[in-house]
């Protein structure tokens, strides 16, 4: 299936993002049942009650990733604030609290009750409140003499951050280095695995499924799988017990969807964490800061573009762009090579200009902003034009934002010659690879040393016959001569010696889409964007464009996708990949008696949750989505998550930390 339709397909289904947003809205409507996961239906069905929303830093991240301020207002939230902030008393207004279950938060909540901060208290915790904390909370509230003001206490199972329809993160930073540090204690590792299991339990509960769990043996993923399996098994037992004793019964676990949860350790594939990728979404995540659906870009202060701006002491201007769920251009182009995205932007802008010109001809105005919706002109033609204005205005705003973003992308690409790294990584086994890489090293640039280190690591990990020792020494000498710390390289050398899985142990296959084979142009240039601005893009963009080749990434599966295919769709997987995954742990939490693990059987699943312990990236998410929808007649649903989405630079720093500690 063409990659530009992947997001469209995902968007038509009930996604993990839909489920989390629906759960948050249900909480804001005081935990009244909602009919569907459709946000508009929820807004329409529920009675509006004005309220205050009190959050902490963690719950703010959860909410802000799926809802905007306008959504909160439509749910009746007139004020939202952090619990640790000094907040004015609104004694006649109810308050919804959404907090992490910590002793400190409970203390501040009880103090609000003592101070008569609000009229009523609807208390929600991001994840399970332990029995000890629950008893402490109840005891403290009872001493206030105002327990009747606490109307609800709920565990919401929402302690994870969703940034794309089927992409989530626990936002546990540096998990890989914490788990693999030579000085890490057993207690540190156990505590971290408990935290990861708890986050996955929240995700599973929100997704409405009790999954089969699969995981490779001998690493952190196995430990997390065992802990999560025990939690889910306890849930199944408790739910069955409550269902049998409750009057009228309650939804049983037998009605919940069965899917497979595939837990993997980061060492299944390190190369993808360092790769230079050409897809629009991946490129922005790599080069700029893309976090919780907000893109932050820093540029020189003489660059004039739109967006939220603030100049720092170094003369850099920070611009922020919100990536909304309704951003049609992002939905259609996030997975595409950004060079193709520029072509699509040109077409979209030209279409807008044509529609705007048609309207101005009909109405006689010279600019759309001159149209007055309240002019009283009620002719059918004018009213039809006025009705189109909001959609046209919103579309133009989105296109302008992406125009500014892509303009900055091209400038950054030219400064660091990022296209050369991408091109070299497309064929790590080329006979010219060594010469080409040395040419890159000798480009006289020092602002791209991290990029050079990343490409070298990528080549080291993916070259089928390894890299010659004299070549490795030559590269090391280059970095040393530029005062660049090579601790990360040292760690990667040792890592490859005992890696159980790598890209060479799993068999890749092509993901080439039918549209490409059917004659759709397979190369794209940046001339469209350049022409649109009449040569006025920032920097020497004309030279940049002329130097960039028509590059397209080779569409093939990567290690994580090969593992998922072998487990989810074994009939279409290679024997080599099946043999690898047959040894994975198999846990069925619904089996509450006898052995909880058994020898796995090969079976087909329609849905999979894939989670990487130790950091993830957008490249893996996109590759999984492309694979999931590559079969038109039997598309799969794949949710991808990780302990944290780590940029290549962040992961490189983790490797450097581990390398320096092993000296």
C-alpha cells in the first residue's frame, strides 16, 4: 500500500489516541459513561458543567498530547493549573484532580480540602493508587471533617503519553543505560522493570485487551513480561471474582479483545537508532525537537518566519508549531520523504491559490480578508463563499506552517550536508563505502560530528563482513583530532561482540508499494518549494537544491518488523525469522491455574502491541505501520511503544555514557 495512505487508514479506526482522549474526556465529565470514542459525539452528549482541572507535571504531559485548550473548554474546564502552584480559591466551583499517585500529591490535595479551595472534589489518579496510599488518603481526609466533599476517587490507568494514533511512550528517559550500566544494582533494575510493567498495564487497560505476551528470553524484556503477566493475571482473577459476586454482573474479561503484546529489548536492533532517515516526520524528530505533538525549531534571528517566537541571549529565535490531529498535511505526508512532501506542499498551495482566486472573482474583493461574513448580503452565491471561508483559512494556516518548517529543514540540511549521510547508509556494503565515508569526514565541517559518528556506527553494525581494522583506526583518529569523545564507539565495538540479534540475524523483505511499481514517479526534487518562493528561501538554498540528489529510501522491513511479522502473521514470514521467534517466552494471563507459560504455537493475530525496552524511534513506528497495511486484503493493526522516544543524538549520548563507564 502506498505509504501516504497509511495515516488515512489508521485514522479511520479507533486508535490508541482515540481511546486515551475518550478516557480523559470521560474523567472531565465526572466519569459518566460516554457512548463512543468520538470526541465530537462526547461533547454533544454530555451535560456541560463548569469546573477547575488540577494537574501535576506528569498528568499535564498526558493530557496535552491528545487534547488542546479548546477541547478542555468544551468539556467545561474554565481553569487548569498545576497542583503545586499558588491557586486562588473558587469555593463555589467543583474541581477535577488528575494526579500521579504519590504521597506528596495526596498531601497537597488534602490541604486544598482543608482550605475549602473548591466546592467538590473529583479525584483521579494517573495509575493505580496503592492500598497504603489509599488508606493514608482516607485517614487524612477524615480528619478534615469534609469527607463528604470528596465525590469520587478513580484509578484511570492513563499513565502513558500518546503522540500519534498508534504511538505511545512511557517517557522513562535513559532506560537502556540504566539497565545496562555495569554498576547498576539489582534493586535499580527491578524498580525500573516494575515501572515499565506498570506503564504497560495502563496501556493495556486503556486499549481494552488482555493480550498474549511474547518476549525474548534472557533480558529486561523477559523480566517486564513476567511482571506484567502477573499483574494481568491478578486483574483477571479479581475481575472474575467481582463479576460473579456483583448484582447484575459486570463486564467480564472474556469479552475483552485478544491480541498479542510483543516485548523486545533494544539490542534487537541498534542501527535504526542511529540511522539518518528521509521521512518528513523522522527528519523533524532527528534535526529539531518534536515532543508531545509540538515541534520546536531554533533559527538565527534574521530569519523571518511565522510561529510562536522568542529570541534568546545567543540571538536564536525559538519557534513552536503545534501538530494538531486535524493537520491534513501532516496526516498525508509525515511518512513520505520530505522531498516528496515539498512537491505535495507546492500542489496544495497552488490549489489553495486557485480556490482563493475563484472566490475573489465571484465577490469582487481583492483579498479574502476583505470579506465580511456579517455584511448582510444574503445572496446564495455570497453566502456559499462565506461558508467556505473558515475551511480555507484553516487550510492556509496549516500550509503556511509547513512551508516555514520545510524552508528551515532545507537550510539545516545544507548546513550539515545531511543528504550525504543518508545516501551512504542506503548501501553499507557498497564497494565505494569506505572512500565515500572518508570524503564525508573530510568535508571540513565540524558542526556535524554527531552525524558522522552516527553514520560510522550504522556502517559498523550493518556491514555484512565488518569493517577493516585499519579503516576503524583511521576514523577514530579523525574524531580524536577534532576533540570528539569516542566513548560511544568503544561501547558499540563491545556490544557487537555479544549481541544476540542484529539486522544480520533476521531476514528483511521488500515493502515496495504497488503505486511505485505502477509507474508513479519515484524521485522527487526540492525545486517546487524553491520556485514557490521565487528563490527567496533562507540561506543559499539554490545551491543546496542543485546539490541534492533525488533520494528515496529503500522500502524494506527492519529487524523489529521482521519479528512482529513472524509472530503476528507466521504464514507469510520466512523460516529464518520464525525460528528466531519460536524461542520467545509465551505468557497467557487468562490462564489462572497451573503453568502460566507454555510452548508457543504459531497463530495469526489481527492486532499487536509492540514495545521496546530501552528506547524507540519514529523509524520503527513508520516501518511497522507500512508493513501492517502492506496487505490490502488482510491489514493488521499495530501499536508501537517504548520506554521513551529517543533522538539519535540522545541515544548516542547514552552510548557514550556507557562506554566511558566501562573503561
